[in-house]
C-alpha cells in the first residue's frame, strides 16, 4: 500500500512538472519575446560531455554532473554500511 502511494505521488509530480513546462512555453510564446538557452550532458561511460549555448548554462550542466557523481558516491557508500 505504501509503495503504491509513493508511485502515484511520483507520477503526479512528473505530470505537474510537464504541465509547468508546457504552461511556461505557452506564456513565453504568447508574449512575443523569446530568449532561448539550452544545454545538456551526454554520458559516454564514465565520461561526461557538457555543452550549452552560453557560459551560465554550461556551468549549470557541470554542476548537475557533479551533483550526480556525489549522489552516486553517497548511494555506494550507504550500501557498504
């Protein structure tokens, strides 16, 4: 029962996130003014390739990779204990 509730809550949060992104896109498109910036991370094995349209986006992607590595290290260390 508890696991089912957590799954439903997770799916609900994902749905809300998609709706917020969709509404944000509609609002920026209707204003007529659009400033689009993008970035991403491609993981090839343990090597991340980070790219972005400007320095701020690229730094955000590097921060995301660092947080991901810290999370993985934390999970691995918690399983040893």
